[in-house]
């Protein structure tokens, strides 16, 4: 029975038996797949949370348009059809990630407010809440940058991203009975911190906290 190889050692697809194409160039090796997480028994909520965490990392590193759902699935250790079973499209997943990261920011603001004593400097309290996320969860910060970038070109993304931004400002006002001008000064410093992280700027360009 023929094995699909010509008498000159060339396969029927034009590739030599040593892996060299008929034009003398090496055939391209397939891209190495992303490493999957070891399989664990998880309930539906836990698996969804792991998928969101994986998606946040992929979106943070590659942007909205540069991220493939196949890469998100591989990082989360699930199949691509499973991703679409939870989210109808990539935009819906992206917005779910934005909700998830925004809730983490809210939790940091609330915890820092609860831990602060009476008479503490409000700007320092707000800056400390941001610093925790900046140092412990940098991909959440980078995701927020990508969300703002995606919002500029997509009104469907812009509307919820805009609303959640306003919610964070108003939450900071309520938690500390703080004037908006003070909160917005904190936001401005946080935005500079985002640029420092995204561009990997030297330490002297990092805002003091």
C-alpha cells in the first residue's frame, strides 16, 4: 500500500520525509499550545471565576482585539465551546471581566476604608487602596487600561465602562464623605500609576503614596 511518499522521498503534500519542503525550506512547526491548568473538580461558580481570571490576564496582556477566546480557554484549562456556553461572544466576556475587576477595586476601597482610623489622611487612604491592587494584582490594573482603550472605539463597551468609572468615584466619596475634587486628585495619581505599570517606567516616575 502506498504511504503517500514519492520515490524521491517527497510526500504527496510536497514535503520531504525529513520535514523539508520541496523548495528546500524547512516546514514550519506547529505553534506550541499554551499550558493548561491541571484538571480539578470545580463547581460552576468556581469554574466561571477561573475563566474570568484567565481572561483578565489575556486581555490585560494582549488587548481586546488581540486576544483570542482559544487562548483564554487554554489558559483556563477548558474547551473553547465551554467559553461560548457561558458567554455568547468575546465582547460579553470582556465586559464580564470589567465587572469582575471593578468589584475587586471596590472591595479594596471598602477594606482600606474599614481599616483606617479616625482622622487618617483621606488621600493617603485612597492611594493605599490603589497601591494594594497595583502591587498584588497588576493584571487587574492593566485590564482597566485595556478597557478604557477598547471603550474609545466601541460604544457598547464605552457605556458600561463609563458607568463603572463613575461608580468608583462616587463610592470613594461615600466611604469617606470626601469632596469630589479630592477623589479626582487620587484618580489622577492612579492614572499616572497605570501608565507607569503599562510602560514599565523607572521607579522615579512612580507617584508617591
